């Protein structure tokens, strides 16, 4: 009888020893130091993964019984640290060799991370005050690798940051500094994309970025401003878009839309107030740049539709300035420069090989504007150069076809 008991005890010890050894490959570490905090972790992993949760304030939630912090990834790490009150964190991680991290220091903030695939990193960090929200959804199809996603929102009231990424080798970062009602959204599919939104001391905000195809780069930075909206939409492949809307304390919009391949579009609006700039390119190998320095008013619309290898540059300073530029066909080149006030430029070029230089530096008035209108079409390979200096009420119209 004693021998039988001894055998049973030995068998139980061996079983427990095996279970303990298996559990060692997945570890869960939690620390709660406030009151009425809640956490739920569900980890089912075959090796070398860990979940770490620290909560210090009151009424923080890291996973629930209905939707626990969930990790089935191998060789992966999932970390949550929440310090203030009423913060909420949710995370699901699958695949292998992934890292997810949520840090929230203030109150009433929420963050959610869903990550799969392999060798991916996702970081959501939200300090400061109330109501910030961050969502990262990365490679949810389970096949993406080597991607990086980060949202970081410092002293935000109601700041919202969302990153969605599929497939491999994508990089997305949103940083929003002192924010109030700011929104940053990045959506990337396919592979090898870079997207960066940086909105610093904004009291309003919004920025976009949507990219399809492969190897696209989009950068938006919106500095110390009241107002500001920016959006980038790129399809095709190998496109590059940059929007920068710096120090103004007034509205400034910018929309870049690029379709096709190997397109480069730049919008810069500096000390903007009521600035607006749109830039649309289709087809391939086109370059367009709008820069609107110390503007009050100012609008510029540039468009280069079906053709290839076109270049278009608009440069405006001063106040209440307008420019509208369109090129179609191939190998067209246009460069415009305006300073002063109330100057208008309209440029249209169709077909191929046309060149246009336009410069205005007069000081028009609301009732007496300086105007240049150039239209070149037909067989193409036309050349036009227009310069207007000083005064108001000057008008130049050039048509070649």
C-alpha cells in the first residue's frame, strides 16, 4: 500500500514538474497598486513569450474577462503600463517575434493594439491629460513581417491616432505633442511604405495619409497652428509626397493626391493664414511643388493629369494670392513666382514639350489685380516667358497653339 502511494506521489511530482517546465516558456507578470483596477490576460504560447502589466491609479482596465489581453505569439512580448485613472488597454498578438507596448500616464485614455505576422513592433504611448485614444492594427492577415507602428500623443485632450498596416516592411509613426481634438490617421497596404504624421502644438489638427501599391513615402508635419488639415492619398508605386504647414495661427489646408508611379509632390505653406493648396498628379514620373511662404489668403491648385515626365513649380508669398496651373501631355515644364498682393496666374499646357516661366512681383489690389494667363497647346514645344513688375492692374495673356 505504501509502495503504491509512493508510486502515485512520484507520478504526480513528475507531472507537476513537466507542467511547470512547460509553463516557464510563457510568463505573465502583473502589478496593481491603486484601487478598483482590473486586468485579464490569456496567453497560449509554445515558447519564450511574456506579458507584463502594471497599473497604479484607480479604475484602470487592462483586458476584460470578455476580451482579455491575448497573446498566442511565440518569442514575443506584450507590455501594458497605466498610471492615472480610468485608462483602458486592449491587445491581441499572434505570430512570432513581435513586440507590443502600451503606456498611458494621464486619465481616461484608451489604447488598442492588434498585431500578427513576424518581427513587427507596435508602440502606443499617451501621456498628459484626458480622452486620448490610440489604435494600432498591424498585419492582421497574419502574413506581414518587419513592420513598425508607433503613436505618441503627449499632453492631449481628445487626441485620436489610428494606424492600420498590412503586409510587410512598412513604417508608420504619428506624433502629436500638445493636442486638442487632433486626429492622425495612417492606412497602408502592400509593402515597403513609410508614413509619418507629426502635429506638434496644434489646437485642431487632422492629417491623413493613405497609400496603396509599393514603396510609397508620405510625410506630413503641421507645427504650431490653429486650424490645419492635411491629406495625402497615393496609389501606384514609388511615389513620394511631402506636406509641411508650419507656424501659422490660422486655417491651412493641403491635399496631395497622386496616382500612377514615380511621382513626387511637395506642398509647403510656412507662416500660413487661410492658405489652401491642392496638388493632383496622375500617370508617371511627374514632379510638382507648391510653396506659399508668408501668406494671408493664397490658394494654389496644381494639376498634371495623363502625361509623363512633367515638372511644375509654383512659389507664392504675400497676401490673397491665387494660382491655378494645369499640364497635360508629356515633358512639359512650368515655373511660376509671385510676390506682393492680389496677383493671379492661370497656366494651361497640353500636349508635349512646352515650357513656361511666369513671374509677378507687383502689388495689386482687390479691385485691381495683376493677372497672367498662359495657354499653350496644339503641336507643342512652345516657349513662353512672362514678367510683370510693380503697380496694380497689369494683365498679360499668351496663347500659343
